[in-house]
């Protein structure tokens, strides 16, 4: 699944907000494959890879969340030193800015999720 659509939610940074979003999706039978939840002062931007984007958007909007979509590229990488450095260098050489990056999984392979302005170009550069 190299090129994907991820959900993006701007949320308040306080206890229970992440739990409510996750419960909303779980109760609707939507699987969360990966998530990134960095914090900024009093706010947080939650990025999610989910199994069913249309269903997730529907239930989150019904629950009164403002939901956006962002293009992203996923790359299955070896879990070893230098793997991400090589990918970041290729993107930098192609002048592709990485807005957000996160990894999910454990063991020998991990799924790297890259939020970039031009997912098509990133996909081409990385050969995925």
C-alpha cells in the first residue's frame, strides 16, 4: 500500500480526547493501522491510517469531529540503522518536504508513513 489517504484531525490536547476518537472508530468497526499524535501548545494534530477511510470519516463527522484527508506514502522498511536516513536523503535530493513521518510495527520490518506535499513524486523517487 504505497500511496494512501490518511485522516487528519486537529484536536484539543487534554486527557481523554484521543481515547474518544479511538473508541468512536472502534465502535464503528474501523481498524486503526497506524497513528501519529504530536502535541503543539494546547492543540494536537492526529494523523491516522485506517482500514476504511469513508466509514471512518462518516462516523467521526457524526461524532462532531472535523476530519480532513492528506496524501501520504507508505514504505515497508528494514528495521535497522540507516534505513530512514537513506529514504530522507532521497526525498531531500528530490526537494520533497516531509511534513510528518511515523513508523508502526516491530520486528524485522516496519511500516514508514510519510506525509508529503507530492505523494506521486515521492512514490516515484522511492520506487514504491
